[in-house]
C-alpha cells in the first residue's frame, strides 16, 4: 500500500518522503508546485499536482493509500493560502476524502499550543482540524511540534553569513522551545508503524533557547 504525504515538498515533508522511501515504503506526494512534482517524479516518487482545496486532486491523492500524513500549512506568504482554507478547511477535506477512500491511519502535523482559545489564528485552525480528525472514525495520531529549529536558523544564519549581522525581533531574551525537523520526521515514522501511538495527541519539543543565544551560537 501507499503512504501519502500532503505537504511533501516542505522542509519536513521532503525529509519525511526521503526517510520513508529509504525504509521501503511506497510514497505519494500531493503538491501544488508542478516543478516540485517533476523533481519528485525524477526520483521515482509518485505525485499528484493540486492543493487541499482541489477536491478532485485530493480524491486522486488518497485513492489506494493505507496512510496519510497531513503536513501542509497555509501559514506564510503563499498567495491565497491561509490558515482557514488550508490548515482548517483543507485538512478537513483531506480527512473526509481519506475516510471515504478507506485510509486506515491519518497522522496530522499540528502545532504546539493548538486550542480553541489560542491567541494565534493558525493555532485555532490547527485545533479545528484536530477535532475533525478525532471525529472522523479513522485511526489517528496528532503530533504537536514546537518551533522548527531549522526554520529559525535560516532566519538568523543567512543574514549572518551575508552581512556578519542578523536581525532579532524584540529583545531576543525570551526562551523559545525548538525541535529539529529530523526529530519530528522520526516521530511520524514511528507513528506510522507503532499502533501504540494511535489515538494520541503527542506534544513534541526540544531545547529552550533565546534568539540571542541562537544568533550567538551561529556567529560562533
């Protein structure tokens, strides 16, 4: 059977697809980027071009799959994408299509702090997707990682490499919990294999660092 990764061309998704392929899993990726799809096909990865708001593409993507990893996000500068239409509505559509297709297990990548009264809209939309998954009747695992270390390293390290200085928002002395995408991908792989991780909401974090400490480590 096939494992679908929705959001398989993001930082986490690419790593996960490589890891699962190396494990011998048959993979499929749902992506809205035709160039990324061509790149994956050249590597022997089956792809479906479309996004979570494209019902026909979603139905084709889940068809024949044994498991689905929902790792897409509408957060960030991505045109018409938003937390409402991707993280909530898109994931709801993916979950429903997977249910109808007889998918056995869905792993949803949510976010630490997701909740109905969370201060950020993204976290509220993630929570609503979680609720849809729990109510779907499909075997599920929800993973709530903290901030991806690699994303923040990009923000801090790239200006440092180019100009010898970087920008730290605010005072930079508030601790943030970071987790590596490598560790998140490893947890997803475990969740796909271990029935004991089904029906669980897993908070997944790492070390606490301030942005000042992180920028200092990069500079060193």
